[in-house]
């Protein structure tokens, strides 16, 4: 076999390597242990062994970066070595073939056509690509929420300055009475000039899951397109993009899918692909192909490859089982604090309106002070949220989190709630 053919096949083989073939560095005791199938607690104890946990604190801030479990990390290192070994030959031969295969598998995960999905670096890149590439005209209107992620809100306001569009904001209630209340809130801002509505699938600061299908159906009845911020959803809850009936969807894969940092996805409904102007120029000139939006320059392609391994790992767990576990551990701590004096849980009580993320505050303690006390005094790592109607700490356990760790958190919150 010629050297050229050998190297090309070696690069292609990286997607076919059996998962978990490498020993798990730093945790050799669990390398050959099977994953229990019947006993749930035994299963999650085994999963916990896949994580290298820093002993300095209990990590309840997995929402920003859902760090990589060791089996995926080992595959990531394998990809780094392979790409470094093959060097420019890999980049000039099979780089895009492999990335396209990963994108096609991601498309199956979210149940859309591979013609409508690309791999990006994060949700911000995905959604800002739509915001910045949308065919705005002066006087066009955009609707979004004050609780939406700052990077996208800022980009909308940038288009306001650049093109003269009008930005309209709603404020989401932490405890809506019904889906209809949320839908009506967005509908109240729509006029004949409204072109695009942005909405969170799962609000990043509270964990509230919004009624996306109902919002999309309402917006479409007014001729308005909908862009969904699903940063926290892929790998967290079931995401069926056609069932949502949205026009655009972005997500970060280094959150709940647990890929290495710098991985995301963007879905654009096929009919809209030609209208979005690329953020960076691409060699693809066919306006109907989504790849024209996917020029990223030279970047760490081993991250793209590891998305495949993260999906393998999710397959070991099972998405439904993972979603149920995340909802269980969130409800485990939040239900214990909802009726405690001086404590405010800023996430809806109905189970269907949240999953692994929730937000909690104490009335007489500012969020940044609460986060500091939890870390300094109780060795619990969280993040403070203090804007709009959300004042508290976002709590994001992960599938490795134990109920004993959550008991410690609950006890800490109850102790602080009594301090005046």
C-alpha cells in the first residue's frame, strides 16, 4: 500500500475505532469494570468513577463547562496524537470527510436532515451567525427576552446600530401559570414588522424549559421566524428539532454532551439556508448548501472528532436515563428548599418545566456573596446570577453528583437562611 493511501485510511479509521479501547488514565481501577444495567444507584456510582473530581470542592457548576469524563478524554488525547502525527496530510485529505460524518450523526441525534446541520464551536457562534447573517432591513423588528444569553442580546443590539432594526424585549416570569402565559408574552411584542424571534429552549440562568412548539406555531402564524437557543439541551434532554417546528437551533456540545471545549451545532431549516449570509467566506458557492456557513479556518479538529466519542458515551448511559437522572437530582435538592423560610427557588415547580438546572437564592444575601460563602465556608462551587428577576445561584449538578453531596448543599442553604 502506498504511504499516501495508508495515511488517508489511518485518518478515516479514527471514526471507526471501538469506544473505550484505551485504558482510563488516572483511574485504572474502573478501566475494566462493566456498567451495571439493573441497579440504578450502582450504575451511577460506576459512572462517577469515570470522572476525575477535584477534591477541593463539590462542583455544582457543571452548566458552564460539563467537563469531559475520562473515557472521552482518553479518546480526545488519542485524536490529538493522531492529528499531530498526520499533520497537514490529515488536514488536506480527510478533515472535512470526518467532520461531515460527525455532523451527520449529530443530525440523527436531534432528528433533522444532515443537510441542515453543521458543527460549530459553541452556541454563541451558531446563533450570532444567524443574527449577523439575517437579511435585515431598516425598521425590521426582533423579539427576545431579558433573560436570554448576553452574547446574543448584544449582537441583536449591534444589528440595531448597524441596520436600524428595532429590538423588543420581554421579561420571562420565573413561575409561569401556564404555557399560554409564555406564548402570549411573546405574541404581545409581535407586529407586521417583526422578522425574527429568539427564545431559549432551556433558560440558562434558571433552567426553565419553555413551550417551544407552541411559541413557534404562534410566531409562524404571524409570519415570524424563530431561532432557538438550545445551549443546555443537547445531551441533557431529548431534542427533536422537527417536532419543535423552529427555523434555527443552536447548542453547545461541551455542556451536557460533555465534549471537549469548543464544540457546538447549528441547525438551519433547509428553506432558510440561502438567505443567511456567511459569517466567514467559504469555498462552497452553492447557496442551498449549509456548508457555506461553516468556514472556521484552521482550528483544533481533534475536538470535532471527539464529538463522536461523546455520543458513544451518551449511548452507554442512554439519553432518557440521563435526563431522568438529571431531573431527579435537581428535584432532590430543590424540593427540599422550596418551602424553607427566606429561600427562593427561581425555577418552576412543575417537573416538566425543568430538568438538571435550577436557581436558588436567599432573601437577605446577595447572589455574589452567597456564592462566595458557599465556596469559602462549605466548599461548594456555584455561580451567582443577579440580573432581571433572577437573584440567586445557578445550581447545575451532573450525573456523577451524589445525594450525599446534595444533602451537604441543602444543609448549607438552610443554615444560611437562618442567619440574619
